[in-house]
C-alpha cells in the first residue's frame, strides 16, 4: 500500500512512516516544514530516507493534488497544534486546520476510486474536562463543565458535585459529550466530523483517532506549544524549574508515540475502526507532574514553592478508556526516562520561550 501522510515530517507522522515502512508499505510525506516545529529547516534528519517528502501547504490545492497521485490511503496529520496559541491566532489555526482538511478531503474525493482509507488525527482535547463519578451517590459517567472561576479564585482545585462532594476521575469513554474549550480543540472536533461525514457520504472508509498525550523522541521540545511533558522537560533541560499550577495533582494519560504509530497502522490495514472516532491512550492515569519527576535529576526546590493558578481554565483530569483500541505496550515511566536522556543531548541549547508560562 502507498500511504500519504500529511504532516509526515512531524513528530507522530515520522514515527508512523517508520512503522509503515517496516510493515512493507510505501510512504509519501507532505509537509510545509513549519519553522515553529522544524527549527533547523530542511528535511529532518530523523526522517527515513525511504520516505518520499513533498513540501507544500495543505491549503495549496495543486500541491495536495500532486501529493495524492498514486496513493492508496491518506493520513491527515498536518495541523497547527498549540492549544494556547490557537486562542490568539484564531484565523491561522482555523485556516490551516479547517480549510486544509477541506482541501485534502475534496481532492481525496476526486480520487475515491483509488483510495482505500482515510485516517485523521483527533485529540482528547475535544472532551474538555475528563469524566467523573460521584463517590457519594455512585453515579458514574459524569461530564462536568470546567471548574468555575469563583472556585479557582478560592483555590479549590477539585471538581465538585452540586452538593460540594469532590468528584473522582474515571477513564473517559468515547460516548462522553464533546466540550472543546479552545479553537484547537474545535478544529480537532471538526477534523473528525469532516472526515467521518465525507467518508460515509462517498463510501470511503474513514477513521478518526483521538490521541491522548503523546510523548517520545523527535517531539519538538523547543516548540512552546507542545504538551505538558515536553514543556516541563524543556524547562528542566534548560536548568529552569517547571512551573506547576494549582496543587500539581492534575492528571493526564501519557502514551508513547510508537504505540500511537502501531494503532494508526492497524487502523489503516484493518477494518474494525472504520467509521468510528476512537480513543488512543493507555487507560492509566499519571500525574501531569510525572513529566517532572521522571527525569533523573531531582525536582528543583523552587518548583514546589510555586503554586499559582493557570491563566486559563485547563482540564483537571483526563484519561482514556481504550474500550475499542488495543492495549498499549510501552509504559510511561520506563520510556520517558530514555526519551528525556536522549533529549538532554540535543535540546539543552535550544530556546525556551515565555509562552511556556
Ligand atoms: N502530539 C500530541 O500529543 C497530539 C495529541 C493529539 C492529537 N495530535 C494530532 O496529531 C497530529 C500530529 O501531531 P504532532 O504531535 O506530530 O505535531 P507536529 O507539529 O510534530 O507535526 C505536524 C506537522 O504538520 C506540519 N504542518 C503544519 N502546518 C502545515 C500546513 N499548513 N501544511 C502542511 N504541513 C503542515 C508541520 O510542519 C509538522 O511537521 C496533529 O494533527 C495533532 O493535532 C497530537
């Protein structure tokens, strides 16, 4: 099979390319090598020489049409990916993410006789806050809204039921109502709805995968708009204390990029996930601050002293219920240590932007 990966020079795309090549497929990457992600410019060294790289923007119809020539499957990863940045670069995010997806879809539909599968990256951010249960009533599957401003001002960090009972987090099922709280998350919800809707209308098998927090080699630690693990790690590698908001007890579901690649490869070659939007996470909850604790060095003193509240109202606890995806193979703590040791060799001198804060 010949697979086109838009955004294929990026973090997850390049790992998926490795996986597909190892499985005997051909890979074409289509990527504009966005300077925010690709600081060095040019073809990334980590991209396997077997990957055919075409450079271009997903909003350039002619370039997308050329990229689609001769392919059997399309993976759409190209995106502007920063949650915070999306809230003040609304037009750029919506243009790259929504218009880019629209053009990829229109051109894929033109080639629907040849294309056997569409796969798009969605994100756990579309859920907003995670899923909870009330320990007093036993009610589960609760989908609370973000914590109110007044509660955060009172430095009360837990999610509360109407009677004040602190709610307990539980794995988030795909059936949980979607409540995106950023332009990026709205773009990702659009991505999955656009791909599934167009796929169904034209008889093109389509899959949307909701990635949880992905980590691993090649993640651009110098990009201030990546996730919490990369942000904490980047600060540590630059001898700066991570800034921990609230009580530091927020949780996330961290998944190794190679598990993500394995899952995408399965979704491309098998049919069980067709026409579905599925969680891809480990199903186990890790404190977001394990992004700090995992590096071999000790936690700087100043870290525990700083407990401001975030400027935004981030989700408190998110974890996947991987009900339909297969189990992950790689554990966060073991894998993250190796990733961060490798990162310390290459990323220490790179810039650290104020946007981290
Ligand atoms: N990393 C995560 O934790 C995570 C979680 C959920 C979803 N996702 C999604 O997975 C996909 C891949 O994310 P990633 O972490 O590899 O990000 P990344 O930034 O490393 O890769 C994205 C790639 O897209 C390219 N790109 C950006 N704008 C483009 C444009 N206009 N035209 C062509 N190419 C463009 C970039 O140059 C980059 O190589 C994205 O769609 C992202 O929303 C990532």
